[in-house]
């Protein structure tokens, strides 16, 4: 597969002429979902799910479909009958030539006073795992871990321990829109030195072969 990093938590995967996009949210590029054959959304927070971007992608490609959790599916299923699929932890499906398994159930704790919402992660092709806003450890090996490096709900020690527990071949940053350029080298150094797996940071629009 070819991975292209989009802004914040949005990633694009390409294989055999088909395209899969995860989490084209309000912090990602306005065209982040366009061209997708498969759309995956981990949860309803606007930095991961922007309804206009999803609608634009589904309108642009009548063959495209969305797989997501119930709270997001309910917003779109009536407008796109048969094209919006509700999934949860333990589900597995094939879409446009991509195999996907669903792992995880809840968003990470932001604060004890903030109710937790549903969050699912997606393991694509048994290789790349995007956890959304959680530190879910799949019950399967992970080659490439999309790593939520900076968020209101995490700290660097938790991120480091997450990489250690998953034990991927490599970790690539996502959820990085909040992180200033001046702090980047600090995070890079900590993750590279303590995570136990090679750590990479891709700029928006930059690609890597998986």
C-alpha cells in the first residue's frame, strides 16, 4: 500500500488503483475525502468527522461507501441508502479490495467529568492500525501504527508506553495539529529514544510505501 499523510488525523491509503481515507475531519484539507472508494470514521468529534467532507466524497463517487460507528452513521444513512455501514469492535469486512478489522470501543478519557463516547480503530490489510482517539491495542500484530502523538486526552509517557505495548515495526504520527513546531523535536526525540520502535513524522501530503 501507499500511505499519504493528510492534515491532523486523516490518512489516505492506495492499493491496486483504489483509495481508502480515514478520518477526514475539520482540521484536514477540504478535499481530503475526495477520490475515496472507502471512507472510515473512528468517531464523531469534528477533528475526525466533518460531515461536509464526507458528503462531498460520497457525492463525487457514487460507488464510494462509509464504514463507521452508529453515532456518525445515523447522520448520513438516510441520505445515502445502502452506502453507510455501522460497525463495532470485533467486526471485519472487505471494501473495494481492502480488508478491515475493527478494534476498540471507547474514546480515551479526557476528564472524569466528560462522558466518554464510542471510538473504534481500524486495522487495514492486517498491517496499518489507526486507533482514532484511543490507545487501543489490537489483538493482532501491527506493522504500521498511526500514533496519536498529541491530544487533550494524552501525555507523552502514555504515548511512549502505547508504542511499547503495540510493538509495531514503525510508528507514524497522527493527531498532530495541536503540536507546535517548536515542540516537535522534543516529541520526536522522546518517541525515537524510548518508544522501542522506529518513529516517523510525515508532513501533510507526504507519502510512504508500506
